[in-house]
C-alpha cells in the first residue's frame, strides 16, 4: 500500500484563533461593506484570503532573522540573497524589492510605454493594473481549455501559441516589450505551465525578437507539477527543473511572499546588464538603494533561506497535497470546483454554484460573503470585480470564469481546518437555491477596485 503524504515539518508554536457567532459575522461583513478585505483578522476564523506573506517561516528562517545585516549599502544580507537568486533561478543580475507588485512597478517603468501590447497567460491583477496604468494593453493568450472547469488538462496555464503568434504578427516588436509567462497561472486557477509550452513560447519570442518575462510567485509549485505530470522530468529534482525553466526567460519578477515563504519581500532577476542599470534608477526612486530595495537585512536573509527550502520536493508534496485534500472533500460534497486542483488554492465555480444570481450582481463575491457568514472562512473573489472595467468604455468585463479562491497559507493550517472549510461550503451549497440576490456597488476605485470596493445587498 502506498503511504499517504505527510507534512514535512512538525509544529513548534501555535497561535490561538477564536470562533465567532453567525450573528456577529453578519454584522461584521455588513460593516465591512461586504468587502472581505475590510474585515479585521480577529473577525476571521480560517483565513484563506491569500497565500501571500501568510505562511509560517521555518526555524532556519527565524534563525536567519537574527543574522540580518542592516547596513544601508553593501549589506552581507544582500549578497546572501543575491547568491540564492543565482543558485536557484540562475540570474546574474537582480534587484531586491519589498514585494512582487513593487518589482513590476520598477521593471514596467523601465520597459512599458503607452500603446504597448503585452501578451501572456491570464495576467495577475497587479500585472494588468501596472500595464493599464501606463496606457498599454494586456492580451490574454491562455489556452481555451483553461476556461472549462471540469476538463482534466494537466497544464491549463499554458499559452495558446496561435493566439500568441497572432499578437506578435499584428504588432511591431517595438510595441511588444515582452511576453508574460505566469507560473503558476493564478487567475486561471493556480494552473501550471508545462516545460514544453515554455520552450515553445521561447522559440516564438526568438522568432519575433521579443523578450520573455516570468511572473514567478509560485515557480516552485509549477516545477512540482512539471515533475509529476511531464514524463521527461520525473527523475529530475525540483531545483534542476527550476533552473531549466528560468533558462528560457530573459527576466523575472518575484513576489517572495509565496514560494520563498516569507512575510514580505520580492525581487527582479535579469540577464542584461544594461537593463539592470536602467531599472536600478527606478529601484532607487521607488524602493531604496539597490542593495536593499525596500527590504531589511533580516528579511533578505529569511528570503534567501526560503528559496532553498521552498524548492524541496518533500515540502512541495505536503503543501500541494493539502490543497488537493480540500479539493477532494469539496468534490465529494458535489461542490463545483475547478479541476485539476491548482498548486496554492481551490477555486469554486460561482456561476455553477449560484446560477440564480445574475452575473451583474457579482456571483463570486456573493458566494464568498455567504461562506464567511456560514463559517467565518475568508476566501476571495477572482472574477468580475477583479477583472475590473474596460479602460475605454468603463463597463464591466465579465471573464469566462467567475471564481472564489480558497488560498491555503503555507505550513499554517491542519487538515482539520480544511475539513471545517469544506463542510461550511457544503452547507452553503445545500441552500444555494434560496440565494437569488447578489451585490451591487456603492463605491469603487478607478483601478484595482476589488481591494477597496464598497458593496451592498442587491
């Protein structure tokens, strides 16, 4: 009999969390204008809003905090992080930033201009936000299979090569600064990109003289799926696969709050020295000097350690196994979930879950609110609110998928918490036919509205 997966760690310290009453939660979410981002953390029992910066660091990472060098320039912590980036990702040049969207801000300030087109696979919200803020256009070239939630395709994050080539053929290369490959692809369900697809994208980029950028927040999880789903890589280590993946990229942005398992931090990796020089100016302007870039020395130390730990197979097997554990529980309850399960989260198909709620009333946001009221579980909408409005018409964009993401923090919750979450969602599913009204917007920001939007019952 094959042994089941088990966590590759043991628990050394715990944090108490409080269960609230349904009556309390109904009032709290109303006071929060039905925006789960506005809830206080002590009003949440199980927090599955994001895996960004919410993981539990290891004893090795906590030890590194005590060794941090807080020198303004040339700190030893910078060189420790620089070596880790080179060892794991293979980039000669790098700039530290305080998180992933800061890395995008610095790099896009260097490369993106008005009128540009940036093709990729379901750009993440901040990626699209930085592109549209600069009056450029993000073009989604994800394969069509990604938008069928029940289809069992091993690499739903793949880029459709025909769609990509059409963009490259239709626009002069000076208006396509780079192709974005998001690994794993968060906005399409935490789905991986195959090594074969990465190689094919690189070949098209070379054909048209365009650079390739990896949005790399969950690169290690992507490597795990390559190892377990692509036959040619089953005998390779995660670190070997990661090195090969990045060999096809010209540059990378990284939110280290995910696969480097830290609470704050990010970086840009580059191969071109001239690009490094140009980006350094913006790094100094927006983040700080190039050897700390908005990070403390202790955080750079913890990040460096996390890059090594986060690319260990045993850790990834237990982390992704817990995500699948929740997915299987929900699937057994009949809850419509995106399949196959992604690396960092389970995504609920709100269109199928709440078919009686009009799409104009934000099905996924309505479902996320109902789950919170039911069990104090905080998820997040990945759908119409996040897709935002068309930059020109200012009308809602209705994406093919309207999802609720249940994002599992790394090394934080037990499988009992996953079971609790599954039952809470199953209870909502049992009463789904009685949910016929959704939400309407009272106030929204001009960009990235989902973070601060204020809603009321429709």
